[in-house]
């Protein structure tokens, strides 16, 4: 018989697994590992996502400089902080979708599969030495007749061509030097086979965002681009490592080792102010009504892929917040009661400290 739990229990369990309630003494690397990466399209948001969990600022910059963390294009084609020992697993699954071989992709970006393969070889050779800036890399590649017509795409800040190379394990972002964006060879050599990597990535995902369906995992990783028979096969191959739970009528998967822990979890009363692009939101996705009411989704998932800073009350998104001009403003969603004042005040003090906001609640 399936174990039955409530969404309040699930939301509370996720807060605990994601180092949000309670907050504990953890490192930046532990946060990045548990969350299956931290989105880093906006560097300050990645730093805040880690600092709000560790209580320590500056760890991300330090770990990127030392190589304890790397930055590369990963889930959903966005930049992420990853640990170098687990990054190859995620990249293997991303590359397995072979999105650059689809006619629609080739039409949109003007590169053939043969050109992408040649780019991978060429970039691998170019990055054997010192890091190269985007312009330096694009200029070197554009001089090769095989890549005629691709210069604009190679220079594009969207990095569409370059991210296909990142997924194949050919390049990653070099440690930051001021505002210069540069690329270098990754510390790993080659990627594991997708069937070997899949159990590790799926179990890590379920350990932070479970219970979840294969479809939710697919949406988180690659916006639904994985081949469905392959996806189902990866989950089936986990066998009795997975359990099925019923969450108020929704059937989903959880690691068997976590079932008793989830069933014993009590609903959380915590209030958290999470920054833009936080993994608590991105893991299950803004389309999950158990996390975010559909009518409020446009207030969180904004134009150009922007994900707003959010108020999380008991694990559910119930509002947004912003810090501007030294003032932190909380805006509850219509239909949601304002957060507990004492809990909110304590959280404002926390994020003001770790985020260097220097402001106060109006």
C-alpha cells in the first residue's frame, strides 16, 4: 500500500532537506550538492541562495576561485554552480537529449550536427592553454572555414552554441576575473554514460525535491526534452530504491529511505525570504500548484525568464519581496494571510545580514 502524506508535510520536508528549516551549519559545496546545483545566471542571486542557507557570505566566490565549485551551463540551459565531482553526471543527461540534432534547433541557430561535433573538437584544442574570453574564442573559431556563418552565434551572450559544448564536457566558465567572462577546459575528462549517471542524478533530485514524478524531473532538467521511453527506463531501473507515495491524490516517487522520515514530518510554520531564481522554486517549477497557486504564477515567473524573490510561508510561495533604496518591502499575494509578524521580522533581519541589504522593513 502506498504511503499517504499531505502537501504540508511534503513542503516542510523539502524545507528541511534544502537547509532552510532549520538552518544548519553547512558549506557552500554541501548546499550546491544537495540542491543539484544553484542557478547562477545572476551571480548575486547564486551567492544569496547559498548565503541564506549557510549564514556566510563570500563562499561562492572563494570556492569558484579555488575550483571547489564550477560554473557552467546545466539544467534548462542556464548557468549553474556545480561541484566538479557531480557535474559530469548532470551534463551527461543533458547531452543525451541531443537537442542540437533536432531540425527546429538547427533552423533557429544555423548549425548542423556535424558543425557542433567539429566545434567540440576545435574548442577542446583551443582551451588546452590559458582561458579565452568569449570574443577570443569566437574569433579563433570564426577563422575556421568549417564554422562560416556561425560567428554571430558564437559571440551571442545567450551562448546557445557554447552550451551544447558545455553539455558535452568540452568547456566551462573560468574562475571570475573582474567582469571578464572567459572559458577554460573542465577538470573532468569525458562524461559517464547516461545510463550510469541517471541513477545518481535522479536520486539526488528526489532527495531535495521529492516526492516527484518523472515528468517533473524532466521539466527541471531540460524542459521536457528527454525521450520519454528513456526517462521511464531510468526511473524503472532504480527498482526498490524508489517508493510510491500518495500526496492528496497525486502519485509521485520518493527514495524508499526517506518515506518514514516524510511520514513523520510535521508541517512547518517557518517564514523564509528567498532570492531571485532560488532552487526551492526552480526544483519543482513554478507550474506546480502545490508550491505556487496558478493565479499567482505570473507574479513569480516574469518576462525574459526572470524568477522573482519570494516569500515562503510553511514551504509554499505566498508573496514576493524586494529591497530598494535601503527598504525591504514584502508583498503578500491576494488571498494569502500576511506571514506571522515575529517570524517575518526575524527573517528580514537574517536576509539583511547575509544579503548585505542594509535596509529595514517599512
